[in-house]
C-alpha cells in the first residue's frame, strides 16, 4: 500500500513537471518526413530569438556520459558576408580542401557510389544543368560557400581531444536541431562543404586550432518556387538494410 502511494506521488510529480514544459505542436512523424536539404532561400531574416529557441531544443539531444560536445557558431549579417567571400575566394582560386577529417572515402564502393551519383544528378536535372557544363556546375557548387544565400550560417565545432563517440552524439544533436527548425517553419541544409576550409573559418571567428570543424548548416525560410527545392532524394526500404533475429 505504501509502495503504491509512492508510485502515485512520483507519477503526479512527473505530470506536474510535464505541464510546465512547452513542446512543439507538430507531430514528430510529420517533422521527420518534412525535413529535407533546402538549397534556395527567400530573403527573410531569422531572429536571434528563433535561433536560440532551436538550440534550446537541440541541447536536449543525448550524449555519452552527458558530455554535450557541441560548440556552435551562428553567423549572420556582415560577418556572414565577409566569411562567405573568403570561402568562395578560396574555392574559386583552387585552394585544396583541408578538412579536419575525411568526410568521404577516396574510393567509393558500391552501392554508395551509385547513390551519390544519383543524388547529384537529381540536383542538376532540377536546375537543368547538363553533365558536361563544367562552368554551371562550378557555379552551383560555389553556392555552398554562401550557405545557398540563407540568412544564417551555422558552424559546428568539437574538441579534438574527444573520441569518435562524441561525433555520434553530434549527429543526434544536428538531427534534433533540424527537426526543431521544421517545427518552427524554417528549413536547413547540413553541409560538409562549409567545413572544407576550416582554417579560414577558425581565423575569421576566432576559434582555437584544437577545435575541429565538423560541418556547417544553412538556416532560413525555403523558397518553394526554386527548382533546387523541387525534388526529394529516395530512401532505401527498411528490409534493404535491416536483419531481424528472434
């Protein structure tokens, strides 16, 4: 009897705590299915309060031993203009990428090679860029370094003294952030390209060399009329990547 009372009291406290929390109105399933990589944005600012709201939700992502390894730089306005000019100049002048780690393999095995190729072809078809049009392809790639003209450019750093488990934690943080953005009516595009010149980013933003740049992200309001946003990349069926054991 006393044990039942303690359980009831514990449940009551949980309900009381939950009542004081504000949760997103959108269904989780809807947010997951609506999230996509957006590569064209309208000219509409995102307020600092909105960005802080997204990060306030993302900080609840899980991490091993609650280490919370994420370090985020939010870049807007004149600072964004200056930084994207430096990144674009490095690309246009042919400076080699010097990422802090290898994001992609040197040699792509199957089926990843085919998926990567199909992903790129979807974008170029949507933009009506022919495979042999090197100039237009380079111009489209250069848009990466402007975060596709989104008003907000995010950079994600991790302490280089941590191990790869923290990078797994970071993935959960990034996904939580992107789902929070969908719920807020915003769009994102996670970008490895924004980490191709980490020394430029660290120099411009004043980050120490021991902090590794994992990736960047565009954040803003989607331009639904833009051809770059007119398609969705396919996903493999569950049974293609899952084995069940009983």
